[in-house]
């Protein structure tokens, strides 16, 4: 046995002599490595990473992953993994040869030294390097030290996107004829200031009229704004009409004047991904201008939210007394100035405006929070004219009290009550990263939406893990109470050094499709200045947005799945069903959505939502070739006599049958699953 081991090692060493060494920190290799927080980056020992123990490598924050295409050319991977500095987190290092685990380290913690990593990669078409956190969303900074691949001569690891054709622009050009893109319902509280811009796309000049408005509200055709104060409670069916040289359009919309707001998921823009704490009042004004000039308002993107960094920072103003006026009013920093004037400017562009705080003494970036000032701050936000509050947990851990759900809920119950009593409709966005199954109690705590995950970055791993999280959250979404999968990961961001998203085009289609399927809050996270046509095509597809904004408010469930693929579905208010066929593999895949298995009887019109094109009439099943990491987004409309099988009241009930597959009742009267496509 000993002789065989020596011989095997000698053969491996001989093979390595005819291989090329490619370092992980080389250009074009590490670039798409995800990081649980911040940015992955190459280093040399001069940077002091991991105590200067390595000559070179890549520093990253777990959870972290890197996918690479190697096309059978990789021989092996070797590295040492260590914590970049002592911390209390724990993690493991893993190397995957496609879906097979090729290496897993022991548990790393603050007492661990470097761990040797050696993985045989022979025959793999793609590989994955992973740092997996064991106890917390972020497992601290770590390093892949002296990390290298042995490759067949003349070859290198490549971008995972090379394994599949990439989709281009699928959304058709915006029609010249009017198209009314409002949701079918809008909620507001009686007596509070009302602000709504009617979203209508098409060539101008355009004549737009709104009739049957509740008492106290009026419409200004020049600004397309409905403003005033609704005098009475009730449901009011208004009529929106639009006419230009290319055609006319009409749409009815229900205005629900009562206790509930955010009856469809809030959608708009948030400053954090693009600017972090470098955001300024001038950037906010410029972004409001761009939302108008790029036509985003015409497609329903209604909010502009200022994230962390508008208040006074603890770094320069050490005490809370310094960070607030003598009467306790929260103060803005010099880069923002008059916050009411800023809100007035954004409103003048037809955009609602939001801002950010924390239930703790300080925000995540160490600016003034709302701890002990919740009611005063809510009144201040209302006085300034703000419409949305993102309330981020962060330093609340320093003052938290209670146990269990009381600990988690208390700060949001307080701010929720403060916002309801402030005299303005302000959406309450709970941000505590999905802890303690917040989806099950966020609405009871006074939230209109709640983050379901930690911070998301523009990597496939972050989109894929969001799918894992949302698999179990569809039951909690409903009008006025929404899951929030975090900001959109398209376009140029601060995290990608404003070079454009690190998601491939296929991955971007999956990302936007699934956020819409989940009825998630959708906040654009990129710099709108210089936005490219591909990104705009993702944001101006009204049929995709309509799925997110559907008045029924029922988020998608995973109803069919297999090795490397899944199908999700949600019912829509018009009786149709939205279906997302997700290819989790990096390779193109022939996929089947089995209508019979899903209990869908009869014939259904299949519409490709991204292409805005009817494809075929499906009976039994629908087939499609889906590129790697892409999603085929469909809308299935029943023909006369079609519908769900008796006893199946909601297409999402198939989630239960998927979990207990052998008990699924299958209607075979339509034949098998083969169908159109």
C-alpha cells in the first residue's frame, strides 16, 4: 500500500511538471468572487492580510463563493485558508468539482492557524470555491493564501458565463401608443397628504385624464400628479384615460382609502449600492431628474430612497446632543442641507422620497439613529414631506432588551406606531436581515415590508441563496405586507467600482424575474447616470413589473424542481398564472413545466413575459431550452373551460405536493406532460 501511495504521488508530481500554474489573485480569475460584506480583493504580504503569513492571495468575507469554468483543463487547486484577523466567527473552506464536494476543511475560528487546501479537479467542467459561515450571516474576513490552480498547458480558468450563450435585450421597445402602467389598486389614509404620479408610457404630447376621484383629491394633467387629502374612507373606482397621436388607452384603478398603504410592493431607487455613504443632496436631485428623463416614472418606479449617510456622523459629532438640535430634531449633514427643500425638489419631479435611520443610537455607518426619538423623528419626517423609511437594525444590539420575539419586534412596533400617528403616509421598511423569521411577524410589528436576507451583492451565489430563503416565505406576503429581497443588483454600483454588475446577462434575467415573482420590494441599486440600454430594458418591461405589482399580492412558491432546476408559480388577479422556469446549472438545459403535474387542466395560452409575445397553446406541458443560470418567465392564461383541478384552490399548494412527491394527485385526463414549446 505504501508503495502504491508513493507511486501515485510521483505520477501526480510528474503531471504537474507539464502544467501551468495560475494564481487565484491573477487578473480575470478572482474578479467575480462574492463577499458576504464589502469587496473581495487580491493582496500581497505587504498588506498585512492574515498576519502577513502568505506571499499573495485573495481576501474576502464569508459567506463567499467563486464559480469558474475550467472545461476539463484543471488538474488541481492548492491554497491555505486563514482568518484575516481574530474574530469570534466560525467557517469552513470548501472546493466543489461541479456539484461534487472535492475538499472541506475543519472548522476555522479565531484560534485556528492556516489550513491546507488540496483538491483534485480532474475532469471538472466548472468548479466552485466557497467559504461557508457556520453561525452568523457574516463570518468575518478570511484569506485564500498562496492559492493556485494547476492547469493543462496553455489554459486558464474562465468566467462561468462562457459555459452558456448569454441572452441579449429581450424587452421590445416602449410602444409609441399610450400604455397605462399603474397597478390596479392604490392605498392611502384619509386626511393625510396624498401624492401619486400616474404612470403612462408612450409618445408625447399626450392627453391624460383621471375621473371619479374621491372627494378632496384632484389631478393635474401637466404634472400627472394626483394630490390633496382624501376626505372619506372607502373604495373608489377611478378611470385613467390617455390619448396621443398613436392611440388611446383606458384603465380602471381602485383607490382604497382606509388604514392600509403599500397595497402593492414599493418599487423605486435606493442610494446605497451606488453610492454608500458618499451620497449627497446633489446626487439625490440628479437621480430624481434621471428617473424622470429616463422614463422610469412612466413604468411605475415611484420612490427615491436616501440610505445611510444623510445625518451627522458620530466620527465628528461624538454625542447625541451634538447630532441633534436643542429641541431634539435630527440634523442633516452639510452635503444634504435642508431636508424639506430636498423633498420638495424630488416631489417636483413626480417622485416620492424616502430616507433611512436605525432603531439604535447610531446607523450602520455610525450616523445618528432614532433610539429614544422615534415619535419625534416620525413627526419630523412627516413635516419634511418624506414618504418611506428604511429602519435598519445595526446598533440596536447595543441597547436591545427582552427575549425572543419581544426583543426582535419591539423597536419596530414603536416606530410603526410613530409612523401611523405622524400625519403622513410613510411606508415602514423593516431591515433586520430576515432574523427570527421576520416575515411571520413583520406586519404585526407595524411593517409594510421587511428584509428577508442579509445584504445582497451582484453575484450568482447571492441570487441563488435568495431563492433558498424565499422558498418558505410565500405564505407571508399580502397587500400592505411584503417580503423584501434587498436592492436590485443590475447596472453600475459602488460595490463593482461602477464598472457594471458582476451578474451575467442570464443571471440578471433570473434576478429580476424572481424578485417580481416573489412580489418583493424592488429598489434599483445602480447609478442611473450613464445607464446602458440592457439595464434599462430590464427596468422598463411593464409586463414583468405588472407581475410584481399584481393586486392579488400572492408571492410565488416553488412547485416543481429537480437536479439543477426549479419551477415557481403564483396566481394573478386576472385568473392567469405566472411561472418562472429557473435553470440553476451554468449550462443550457431543456426544461419541462408539467401542467398536468401542477393540476392545470385544459388548454392555456403561454406568453413569454420578457419578450412580451404569445408562444403557443399548452395542454399537458410546456418545454423550453433555458440558457445557463437564466429564467424563462411565463404568463399562462386559461382558455375557456381550463382551470385548476377540483380540490386545488391555489397553484402554490403544489409546494406541499413537491415536498411529499409520492402523494401528489396527478390528473392524467389531458395525457402526459408533453406539450408545446
